[in-house]
């Protein structure tokens, strides 16, 4: 071997010990946020202009939320993630108490009490509960790595999940479902007794469906208008019907950016959980496919970080974020296409909402923190496939 060749190999080996940082993940997050701001302005300008006198009202507020989330994301990305394992109990306890406080001092809107106001800013503590549960579940799973097949381990995790949904169950069923889904899927991945957990999941889903269908109030109305949206002249049934009209009128390439008709007062909450309808109407099936592909790339990068994480705690932190984003994306699109009843779930990075945007960017910060601890020497070659 020549001296020059040996020097090159030595140089390569030195480089292989460098730490990994997923710039592709960061790039696709930036693209999703920018795309979301563009579509938010397009979907909300008419409503903001007629009701608030400023067509850019929602855009300006969302931009502030993005800025706050970006700062938190950057800060969290450079904090060693193992610090969360030591502080998991404290993080969870504080978040739980914050969600309990909503029941007493929370601000109500549209019949639901979900927000706490601090100065000029209102936020939903339930978004923080998603993060707290991901951290706590990852810590519990890591601490019990030798007991994955035991009933005690499953029960401990199920109790943690139950406590997480109790404070939000009465006022925010959709968030409670997502929180339960995050915790349960993380448990399902870790546990060796998957058949037992499948039975528990079946019982839980049946209970939710029965309580919703045979209960009273707006939740049972959502089931009714999901089955017969043509009977609704306002509210969620009308919203779903108008969303379907928007999707059906978009064609393959859409009507053009800003050219939606249904957002002109016909589609309630067009900037929130129904924004996907506006995207399909204006950008067509092509635009929807492009958005879905961005989500696929996002999830692919998160998956690669999960399988290459330095330790089990880091891996399950990233798995929790993967599950959360997947659930929220899929549920939103299923609602908009009338596949399931309206749940009020927002579309990640796209829908208007400060708490959701900030919370998701914080989760991305955690994922990037885990990625920074991956050694290039140990990086799976699956990434290059």
C-alpha cells in the first residue's frame, strides 16, 4: 500500500467518527413550513379580510408561531437528548398539572375549553402532553427493557397512557385519541405480548365508537352528519360536504393558486383542519401528491434516525414523533375525504395553529438532537439505498 493511499484511508477513518446531522430532514421541514405559510395565506385571506380587515392576519400570526417554534427547535436540537430521560418524571408531572389547570382556568372557544392565556398568547397544553408522553414512554420502555413480555410492564404503560388522556378527554376527543395512539403504538412496538395488546386496543376502540354513536351532543352529531352530510346546512356536516366539493372541483392540476371558490365563505375553518381541501382545489391531485411525497420523505428520514439511534431511549423518542406525525397526517386526510367522521385534527406544518406548530417543531428538535448523536461510522447503509 502506498503512503498516499494509506493517508487517504486514515483521513476517511477520521471522518467516519464525525457526528451525523440530517440536513435532508431539516430541508423538508423548511419546505413544509414554507408551503404551509403559502397555503395558509391563500386559504385564509378572504376570511381574514372580511372579518378582521387584514388579509394577512392569519399569515402574520402563523409566521410568529413558526419563528418561536424554529428557535425552540434549534435550541432543543443542540441539547443532549438523554437529559430528558433523567427529567422524564418532572416533565410529565408539570405537563399533567398544566392540563389539569385548563379545566379550572382555561379559556373556552367554540364550546370547548382547551386554552390557557398568558398575556396576548393562548396555547393548548394538550400539545405539550404529546411531547411529555413520548418522553415518558421512551423512558419507561428503556428502564424496563428486560421485562417487555411481562404483564406488569404492559400495565404500567397503559396506566401512563390513561393518565395522559384523562385531562383532555372531555373537551378534546381528537387530541385524546392521538395521545392514546402515540402511547399505545410505542407500547405495541416494544411489547412481546402483541396479541394481548391487540385485544386491549379492540376493546378501547369499541368503547369509543359506542360512546360516540349512542351518546348525545356534538360528537354524535358528527357521526350523523358524516353518514348524511347533505342534511347539514351548517357546522361539521356542511364543512365536510363543502370540502368534498372543493376536492372534486380541483381536477389534476387544480384551479390555480389563490383561485379556490369554496374558501370564499363557503368552507368553514378553511385555514384549519380543512386546508387540505383548498390545496387539492387550487393545486389539484398533483399538488396533493407533492405534499404527500414531502410527508413521505419526512417520515423516511425520521425512520432512518430511529433505526440508527445511539441507544434505545433515543430510538423510542424518534419512534414517538414518527407515530404522532403519521397519525395526524393520516387522520386529517381521512376526515377531509369523508373516510372517517370529522375529528378536528389539524394537518402538520400546514394548518393554522400556534400550539400545534410550536409543538411539532419542538418534536423535530428532539429528532435532530438524536440524529446529532449518531456516528457516521455506525450509520446504516440502508440510507444510501
